[in-house]
C-alpha cells in the first residue's frame, strides 16, 4: 500500500538520535508514557525531528493505527482505545513489523540441508575462546584460553600452523586470553576511540629495530591516557556481573553488550556527540543473556537466554522484546542471524541447533544427536560464514564443522539492492544505481561492466536517476536530499540542494526544456531553472503553481508541447500547463476505500505515470486515453487528460503485494508492469481504451507474457530501442539488473559470468536455458 512505501522511506532517514527524540514525544513532563492524537503526533514530530515532512508523519500515524486495528492491537492498551491515538509501544511494534514484511515479501526462505558434521583436529588443550575468518587470507584462526593460536586452510580446513601468544609482562602459565578482535582498517575497537592513526595505531615506547616485532600495549597505559592517539570510554551497566559479549552496531552508532545478570541482561550504550561517556539503556530478562547478535537490515537484536528462550528486541524499545522464540528445553548459549535471509540459528546447552523463521517466529528446522558428547557445562561458540556455507561450533577444545549442500548460485549485478536503471542510446549503455550509493555503466551488447562510480552520495542511498536530452549528463538523487549532475567520465558538475539541507527521499526527477522538477517528500514541486546552472551549487526556484496536492507528490510525466501531470500519495493526479505552471484539473480515481473507525481513508498512492506517445491529438480530443497510471493497489488506470475522465482500470498484480511499477514502450504498443515478487507482465495496449464509454472499462488488455527474472521485488523498469530491437531493463532489490527483449524473452543478468552477444540469434539466459 502507499503508506507502506512512505513509512519505509521515512524509516530509512532516521537514526538512533531521531528514535530517541521520537520516544520522548510520548512522555509527559513527569516522564510517564502516554499516547498522542494524529495532530499532536504530526506537530511534535515534524517540529522536533530534522528529517521527514508533516505528510510523512501523517502517513506513519495512519499506518500504525490501521495496522493495530487489523491485528487487534488496539485492545492491548486502554490509552489507545480512544479513536485515532498511538503510543510508543504501538509505534515500535508497527515499525518492526514493517521491516519484517520487507524481507518476507522479497525473498524465498530455504531451509539449509546440512552435510554430516566433521570433527576437526584441534591443537588446543584448553577451551577455544574465539574462531575468526580472515577473508584476505582465506584462512580460519582459532584462539584458546591459554594463548595457543591455530591457522587453518579455508578450503579443506586442514591445520596449517600453530603458534603460542607471548607477553613479556605475564608468565606463560598465567596467560589468559578473553577475546580477539580483527582490525579491518578500522579506527575504533569496542569502546576504544582513536583520534589519529599513522603507521601504527599506538605509539611505540622506546626504540625498536625489528620491523616484524610484536608491539605490546599495556591496557593501563591506554586507560591513563599515555597514548595520545586514543582514549577509552566505558559504562558500568553490568556491574557486578561478567560481560559475556560486546558488539559495535555501526548502523546505530552504539555498543551492545550482555551478561547473565537479569537486571542488566543487555545494555546498549552510545556516545553523546563528542562527550567521553556513554549513555546507556538496559534490558531485563529472567535469567540473563549468554550471547547476542544483530541483524543489520531488520535492525533487530537476538539474545540467547538462560531461561531456554530466544528473545528478539527492537533497539529503541527497552520495556519488552518484540518476539519470543520458544522451543529449546535447556539454556540457550549462542545465537547467530543469517544476514542474507530472514532466519536465525540458536544453539542450546543440550546440543540442539534450531533454525527459526523470523517473520513467523517458528522453528523450521532442528538438528540434534549429531554433536560430540561433552560435559553439559562445556563452553560453546558459533561462527557462521554464509558466503562459504560454513558453521563452526566449539565445545571446549573441540572444533566441529557443519557445511550446507550448495544452493543454486545467483548472479548479482550490484552489492546492494538496485534502485534505478536507465538506457543510454548514445553510448549504447545501461546505467544502474543501488542503495549503497554506487552507479555502474554496462555495455548493452555484451553485459560487460564499463565503469563504476562509488559513494556518489556518500553513505546515502541513490533513490532515482535521469538522463538529460543529450544523454551526456546523468542526474542522481540521494536520500541526503541532493541531486547531483555527472558527466560520463565520473566528474560531478553540479549539486542541486533539493532538500534545503535536510535529508529527504527524492522519488522522481523530470527534465524539461527549461527546468528540472524534483519531487517525493512534500506537496509542492521543487523546481530548478536551467539559467541557475552557472555555478556548481544550485538552489531551487519557486514553482509558480504553488501547492495543489493534498499529500506528497511522488511522480510526474510530460507530454509535449505543454502538458505536465503529477501524482501524489492520496491517488490524485494533477494536470498542469507547464508553460504557465498553473493547475488545469485534477484526476481522481473512483472511491476505493477501507472503513477505518467510522471514516474512510484512501490507500492508493500513484507510483508511476506515463503518456501514450502514439495517441494523436485527434484521438485524444474524441475521448481516447492518453495517460497511464499505477500505484499501491496493483491497479493500472487509463485516463483522458483533456476531459479529465477515467476510461479503464484493471488489476495487473495482486494488490496485497504492495506498490507496483510500470513503463510504456516508445511505440505505445507494450505496457510493462512488475510487482514485489519479481514478476513482470507485458500487455498489448496498442488499441486499448481508444474510445470513451459511459462506464469505466474493467476488462484488462491482452496479456502477452508473464515471467520472473528476479527473486525479489522489481524496483524500476525502463524500455529502450537498441538498433532494431526493443529492450526491457528491470532493476530489483535482489541486487540484479535483467535485460529482456519485449514482449518478454530474458537475455541475461548484468554481471553474469558468461557474456551474451546481441548480434547472435541465440540468447544466453541466467538459468542456462537458451532462448531463440
């Protein structure tokens, strides 16, 4: 639904401090939690937080209340029984549910098939404290409590060499290793912050002639400030218990730790600006926490409890866990998220390994009776390497390897979900962007990568792109609120300050002859006049038409010589005269509402607009459709923009899947739609809706092809004429970009190992099947 798309955009712009501010809105002057009405929430949130507009917070509020009503959560709290009020717990539950649904709809969950476990020769005589994988070496490292180190080959797991740690300040028999950390070119470890890093992280004491000698750093020296390059910050949230594990969560800019003390089972601490102290929040459980892990995309923490339970937490809600996973009959000692899937592994003291599906909170697979017999108090740990399909378990000094049967490999065009794809007919290239702020150029003829530009918008996601009329300039929009203009040598020519310094999500860029329109976060259009591009930093101008939409504008389309249309979150389409920038009329879909507390609310945002370029002025004047729109309900609508009439609408995809995307071929014959399951459909609309009838036509056009080149949702579609071929490009959140020939023969995925040739009659398909 449209609200889901808006909420996802708002959530992606918020950081830890924003959530803390959001939480404070629900506390009165004495610190007692309460609830807020819609107007109170919108006013306070938009005033206190630096990101998000009033429309976005309105959508967030409505989505929370609708979700609670559908899931029966309004009955959980007396404070929220009042019509249209939300409390902090309800908001957190909704956001967590949204993140879960994001993965649930975007991928298939496969239960791994394990090979028989292998017991590996271990050089240690005492408990293994840590198992690490050094990617650059392709080798595993095991470190024991007594200081012995084993190095293993990553391919066959054979033991390569052993070493013993030495420390001149401690006798060998007194050495006790508690943890090991690999420094992957980082400038901070746990709560140790480095102010500078030169040849070495720490200053060397005295002269050292041996370049390979080991530098021993005394912790007391660091604490006392004798090393000027770094300083220590700490908290005592776990006292008097031992800390079992510490993780640094870069996405939250926070440290999370656990202990077996119930009152401080888990503690999250983060820095306040440049202050040398940590602000902490504590989480309580019945019997403490033995282990924890973090899912980067779900922003969820899992804890292994002594009460036989696995708890899943929202880092911003300290009162109670989001989910409780029950099934173990002994204390849970280890948990590991499978980051590429919505799954979690847990291991208990009775040597039972469980695999959980997060969205359903069910154990989908368990493994027991295959692990070595050891004492029940044996110290255990897990190392999961999804890319290598390895799971290493330690039982005191024993080391066991579990491998999964190889699954079918899938080509990835990008390292991150792909957000947009364009076709450049001048250079015969395909241009794609991703959520990791990278842009890649590909040869359409072979699929070969030509160029890649990293960190176009720093750490901000690239939300959309556009080409100018000459196809020599590329426009990229980031969630940092900026639009950048690039040439194809990779040089940034201009920076357009669309968000006026705020981090806003830009959903569409439309290039016109004398201006550039940017939209996505507010009710009005942000316009940049071409005469302002005489300097590198470009500020927006005023849109003469003012505010016409009631909700945020998401998309636009232009039809020469002067017809401009814009679509918004509430399903309305405004027709403008682009020359005068005045609104002419509003196109409204028929009432398609859901009952909500005695009121009706529209749930049908417009996500894409496209003109039918082959329709003549005479046909349009006599009532033919000239505009196509699609949105969050799975419906496609055909409009006549002159008389403002809806002529036809049909369900192209299941509306329960959420927003769809579309494109229309330059010849006007093919309409292509795609959904969040990766399904693409091609429709013949050459003669569809040519005449105006009294009733709205609900009969769909002819479906020519339905195919699924992606495993996850399609985020963008683009058509282009390549020589004498009509190509379709599709971008997906599964990190791939697919090339197809209309009406729907898939040629391949950009980045696949074997390149294709557009000049050959045979086409290489991604699953190895040849299409002719």
